C-alpha cells in the first residue's frame, strides 16, 4: 500500500510540475510577443471612442458605451456596441482589424 501511495504522490507531483511549466511557458510567450487578450472595451477605447466623439459631436468623457454583442479575444471582430452622449446615439461594429465602423445613423435619444 505504501508503495502505491508513494507512486501516486510522485505522479501528482510530476503532473503539477508539468502543468505549472506549461502555464509559465504560455505566459512567457504571450508576454514577449505582445499577444495580450483584447476586450471589446479596450479595443473601443483604443480606436472607437474618437469616432463616436466626432459622430455625436460630444466630448469623449460624456459618451456612454454599452456592449450589445461581445467577441473578446485577440480581436473584437463581430462585436457591436451602442453609444450615447449629448442627446444622441448610434451603434458601431468592429471589423477584423479592430477598427470600429458606425453601423446605424446618429439619432436623438428619447427622454427617459
């Protein structure tokens, strides 16, 4: 019995060590190549907010963003957001280059 327990513990130790090494290797590769996970929000802040400020004729800090369709990962392809600010609203969709394009006309928001 003691031998079986020892073998099981050795196997667990090896598995844990391999798992840890694999995780650290993946983390090192992602860090060195700049392959950080891109969220819809981070892609929007990097590119889209300036478009919305222009389209809505509104300061960036006055614009509210709501994720309507989420596709996080290395890009935001297929994601869709709605924006409101200064009494206007519209939607944007993200293409494969993390570029946001307006997908609806700018319209006045209704009173809440």
